[in-house]
């Protein structure tokens, strides 16, 4: 595996994979390409970086169809991904006998919505704790950064996941107004 784009291509082709499975695929690709395979930690770091960029997203076994209960998390393709499927992937799939997994995106959307609601509520609590008469510029900057992260995450995922997220959009607009009200006139 040469890049995040190839990581995305592998996951796109197979639906959902654990880090261990990604390592196995990476190792087989490396053998076919006659190059040194990535270490487990390198693959794990690559996945973490790709997740931060919303190229991939972590899901639980409950969000994957026909999967028995386990404690492993899986990665699926994220909203910002531009997958590049490795040429040798079909051969690797045959060697490892990996089957494609179906992901229930409505379950992913439900979990995402709950998590985003929590982030919004936590930021609202922080906004409530600030005395408008004594707003510290650093505190305001921190609030705006956290708000920006929430907004970016909302936009990344609202177009990718099924379902109506208008309730979250309304909460975000209220939060924006509350942060703006803290700014000096």
C-alpha cells in the first residue's frame, strides 16, 4: 500500500475492514510488488491520519450487515475519499479469500448524529460558562475553533450519510449566534 488513496481504494472495494485485515492486504500487496511491507504501527498510523481527514470512518460490528458480534472496529470509506484501487487487489482478494462487507449507513448516520449532538451540547455548556462582560479573546478563539470543527464535520457527513440532519443544522445555527453574541460590539 503506497498511499491514503490506495488505503481508500482497498476499503472501497471490500466495504469494511479491520486494521488487522488492512495489514494483511498491505502485506500481500507488498509481496506481489516485491517491496517491504508496512508495519502494523505504520498501517495503524496511516488509518488514524486518514480518519482525521475523513477519508475513512470507523464503525462498529453493529453497523456492518451479517457480521457476528466482536470487539473489533472496522473502517469504511469516508466522505472525503478519492479511492485508488490497487491493480493487484483482485489477486490479493483471491489469495486471502476476503469477502465484501455491506455497511448499514443508516446506523452509521444515527450514531454520527448522536455524537454530533453531544459535541454541540458540550460546546453550548462551554459558551454558557463564559461571562459575556469578561470574554477572554483566547477563550473566544477556542470556541470558534471548536465550532468550526463541528461545522466542518457536519458538512462532510451530511452529504455523505442518508437521512435528514436539519435538526443538527438548526442547533449549529443557534450555536453560531450564541458565539457571535459573545464578541465585543
